[in-house]
C-alpha cells in the first residue's frame, strides 16, 4: 500500500437483535461492488465484542468519497447499512502520516 492512500474508517455497532451470520453475508455482499470501484485497494472488517470496525483503503480521498456515496445507492449497500446502528456510527477518512511495513 502506498503512503498516499486514504484510509476509510467506520466504527459501529449492529442494530439490536441482528443475526451476525446475516450481517456478515451482507458485508461480504458489497465486496464485488467495492472491488470494481475506481481507487479501491483493500477492505478489512474487524470486531471487538459489540464494536465493529470497517477499514477500506483507497487511492485518493476523492475516490473514497465517491465510493461512499455510490455504495449506499446499491441494493447490497443498503442491505449492509440496515444492520448498522446509526447512532453508534463514526465515519472518517484518514491521511496516513507514517507507515511501517515489514520488508
């Protein structure tokens, strides 16, 4: 990953009563669309108890913002978004300032 990549970070909890298996299916359901979006590099979905973290790496801020808008217009994006407790969601785009990778 290049140091100029943008990191999209979304922290959230699931809507109460959500089935985790259904949520993971919905999360995986948007992957094909993400992979086709210009500037997409990588996606990681992480969990710590009830807290979820969705990290997506993009080539540029413009591509990240465009994809964020576009994904929610798609049926798969809406299905994924329906699992997210909106009051708990924190969404941000971050600019890496220092990157260490193993050689």
